[in-house]
């Protein structure tokens, strides 16, 4: 077929597509929102929907529990003695067991399962694996078994892939930004629970039970999630994608219109049209495999943003605090077990409070300023932290004010990190990625996050033992690079629906998508 003939078919296919879906670039979702005569918390099914979303966030709570748990266990003398005081690479292996499990899941099956079987199935698999891992970890007889338990808990991260995607795709339109952002804040809810439990066992439990009890309790959150699992709603985008538009409509009427067909018809019709249009576009352009990220400039840009967000999330110096706070506190002369656990608990509470504040701001402040303010705050606090640590060590910890200053910078650093990189990554991924690339793109984000996590796990404890405070200089330089890269490459997605981002931010339309397709004949077949 000649190039001229092919172009004629492409244009015809595009016109048919636009006519079928009645695309209007002037419409926005604000024009179709329901004008409720009462607050959302007095609308029965909106309350029910948000309750289900809270249950889904327990997958993030489990991640926070794990991160704080290893910090707490390192401060327990019973754990240190049982595992012969692991240091350096041996300690790093225990931390990276979780990250290795994450990578196995992300490489092998996570996005495929969420796209093939829906957003709910990964959540169920993740909770089951979490229970198995916690039991193995809590009953550990040796170092190897403890590592295996952490590896299986890492595999449970598959639930963390389905969770935020389901939240973003089923939340009520005006609630989506803040609820998706709140998903990540619950990481610190888990950290508070774990910190409180390990501190409590220090005060009231003796012997091996002091570390075994917190390890077993890691399974409790998964048990709760599984108990509610049968009633969790599925993603309407997934239902449309597998040809169940009627079921998707019933779900949207129930949860977005409080089961009122008359009241919700306009909103639900608009939502379904957006979903069907977006999915049809993506099928036309064959955006169904990872290779699609490399077929267009926009898709490659999306992939870069996803991957780089994951890198910043775990390669900004935060891993030192997340898993090796004990080493950091030891480096400034704070070695008392009780005080270390108190600081760990206080930091978890502080992180939770300021991450809630940051989540609230996601509906008030645009995405790019939040990212840039976050990195700037981390860079400033890390620089001061490095200087104070150097002076404190050189003076032999003679000035308590220097150690207190380092502690203050640790808290300020966490505030900076939470300002964007706790609350925005899942939300930003859902906004920048179209449906058929959303699972794979979010997996890519988490893959890069976990890949640098493995680096952190091995290198951080070794570097801290070898060069101490000088290692902080590396992260000062890394944060400066992050600031430049984010400034020049991250796009603004604030205020758009998931489907509007492609058109209004990435400037994509039906014509571009069809013309990018390798076969106009296949495009026309899909439209028909």
C-alpha cells in the first residue's frame, strides 16, 4: 500500500473514531460534577467508598511497619545478641532482602497481573505473602531464616502496585488527588505502629520475645485487609478494558452518584466516555507493552519521569534514616537503646504529621513547586547536617548542642522529603501515565526505587563504618543533581483528570495517536 493511501486511511480512521466517541476538547469534568446538598461525609456511598480506600491503604501501612521495624530491632539487645551483632554487609543483606523481593515481583509479574487480572488480585497476593513472610521472620532460628522471611515480605510488595492504582482509578473525582496522596502518608502510620511495639517490648518483654512479637505482628494488617477483600470494588477502567462497561457504569453510579441514576447520569456518562476514549486511543496506538515507552517522545518522557521519581525516592539520603537510624545516632554519640527507640518513635510521629499536611497541600499547590521545594529543603538540611556532624565528631562529642543540631536537621530533612516524595509519587505516576502504561510505568518507578534500595542496603552500612560523616557529602552532591534534573524534566499535571493529562499536558490527540500507529488497517479494525 502506498504512503498516500495509508495516510488517507489514517485520516478516515481518525474521523470515524472522533465521531464514534463524540470527543469534545471543551468539556471538563467540573461541568459534570454532582451538586450535593450536603457534605460528602453525609453521602452514604461516598463514605463507604472512602472506607474501602482506607482498607486499600493498609498495603502502604505494611511497608512503613517494615521500614521502622528493622530500625527498632537493631536497637534491641536481644536481637543483636541472637544474630551476633550483624554489621556492614551482613546487616545490609537483611535490609536488602526486602528490596530483592520487591525487584523479583516488579520484574516478573506485577504490572502483568494488575493489567490482566485487575487491580484487586495483586492486593490479595501481597497480603498472603506478607503473612507467610512475617511468620517465617518471627519464628527465625538463624540469620538465614530471618533473611528468607524478609525476602518473602519483599515479594508482598505486589500489593503495593495494585493499591495506589486502584485508589486513583476509583476515587471520587474531587477526592482523587488528596486520597492518592494520603496513600503514601500511611507508610508512617505503619512506622508509628512498629516503633511503638518495639519500644513497648523493650520496656515490658524480656528475651527473644522482644523481637519475635513485633515480627509476628507484621502479619496483622494483612489479615485485616484479607477480611474485607471480597467487598473491595474493582477499577472501572479495568472493567471497561475487559469489555464490562455495564458493570463499570453500575459501580460508578453506586459510589460516585450514591446509587442515584438520575442524579449521577451526567457525571457517570462523562466519566465513562473519558475512560472509553482513553482506552480506545491506547489500543489504537498499541500502547499495551513496555516497548510502547520507546515508540514516541511523549511515552519515553513519561518513562523517564517515572524512573527518575523512583530514584529520588530512595537515593536522597533518606535510606540512612529509614533503615540505619541506629548507625546515624551512634555516629553523633547517641548510643542509649531507650533513647534511640524514643527518637525512632518521635521521628515516625513527626513524619506522619507532616506528610498529612503535605497531602492536604496536593489540592492547593502545583506539582512542580512541591517537588522543587522538597529537594531544596533536603539539600539545605543535609548540608548543615554534614557540617555539624563533622564538627561534633572532631570535638569528641563535647558539645551536646551539636548533636541536638544534627537531630534537628534529621527532622528538617524528613519534612523536606515528605513534602513531595512521600505524597506525590503514586499520584504523579497515575496522572502522567495513560491506562495501559499505568501499571508498567508505576512498576518502573518502583523498580528504580528498589534497585537503588539494594545499593543503599549494601553500601550505606559499609560506608558509615568506613568513612562516617564524610559519606553524607555524597548525598549533598546527589541532591544538587536531583534539583537540576527535576527542574528541567518534570511536567505540571495539577488540576487535570487522568484522561485530560494526555491531551492538555502531553498535547496528544486522536490524530497523533492513529498516525503513530504502524498499521492504519489495524487502527480502523479497532475503531470498528
